[in-house]
C-alpha cells in the first residue's frame, strides 16, 4: 500500500486481468496527482480493466472527480474499461449532483464491478 499526501492510501491488487485500486481516506486537490500517477502506473503495466474501490473514501472534491475522469479516459484510450465500486452515500451524491452517474459505470460492490 502506498500513501499519498493528505490522508489518501492507495492499494493495488491485480488478478484475472483486473486491477483494483482500493482507496482509503479523502481525494482532494492535494493528493489527486498521486492518484493519477498510481493509476497511470497500473495502466502502463498493462491493466486493461480497472476498478476503483471507493468504499473507504469519505470525501471527494472537484479535483478528485476530475482525476477520476482523467483515469477513465486514459484506461479507455488503452482499450480498457473503468468501473467505480462501493461508493459511500456522500461520495455517490457528488456523482449524482454532477450527473456523472451516466458517465461512469458504478457498481455497488467490487465483486459486482468484476461482473460476478
């Protein structure tokens, strides 16, 4: 597990061709670049399908949303797909207010995001 500045922990697990970025803490302006860098490393290592587990994320600001949009575009340009999983109600509310629930594939759990 790697730590980004300001209370964001990032853990990456890959199995069966799917990489899961499990995040813990807050995604904000100060640590969004570290999240993008980690996702780029995972995508650069050949991950075609990426699931971002947000079950332990308590806060997400506009730069965090923008970073997730960048990650989605990066993964799709490489021919893959991105899903967000297990959003807390407060974080899900950000996606609902901005109407990004139509842009992202959002699953209630990581297992469901995997398709299982």
